[in-house]
C-alpha cells in the first residue's frame, strides 16, 4: 500500500469515528431532552389542573418559583379575580407540550428551563396557556404563566389593584 493510500485510509477512519461520535452525542442529548420535556409536561398538567379550578394561589405556593412569589399579593389577587370573572373554572385542557427547552450548568449547579403550552377550555372562554418552568435540585417550579384568550383582551386593567 502506498503512503498516500495509508493517509487517505487513516483520514477516512478518523472521519467515520468523529461522525459516529457526534451522532451518538446528539442522540443521547435528544433522548435526554425528550425525557425532561415529558417530566415538565406532566408537572404542568397537574399544576394547571389544580390552579385553574378556582385560581387560588395558596393551593400552589409550594410549586411556584421565587419570581412568582415576589409579586405583591394585591396584584396576584387582582389577576385571580379577573381570571375567575373572564374565564371561569377550567373545564378541560389538552396535555401540555414543551415548545422550548434549555439547560445551563454553572458552578456545579444545573438549571433546566422548559416552556410548555396547552389549549384550554374554561367555563366562559377558550385560550392558550403558556407556563415557564424551571427545574432546580430535582424540583420543578413555575416561573410564570400566561393565558392568551379573547376573553382577556382589553381587560388587563381589571388586574390592577385598586388603591
């Protein structure tokens, strides 16, 4: 075998090994993300079903992140009153589905963030629900919730607490 053939064969073997390794890493990352997404979806399903019965924040305090809890109680209560008035209790919701997943690791601490969405039917309206979830130390927490519904359009002033 000539030297150039040996070099070409070696380069070919290295390329095959690199591509195979890259494919394996990609496959494992994809499967890991799917598992995290499924976990987040199940958490969101249970959380929203519990919360949207009567929009009582006290029933979900252990499932929300500090960012949610930092909102003044008056604002939380005003939004909850608006949800009850404009949407009514939850009648049904499609299973939540992850739309965006990110993973960050710094100083040995890992944080996974997942945005999930669902279509929900309430007593008085329908809407799209979006939850931003964060997993830290093996516990999921809700960072934020958005409900997009025509029943809420133009009525956000109702969620401002009265002085």
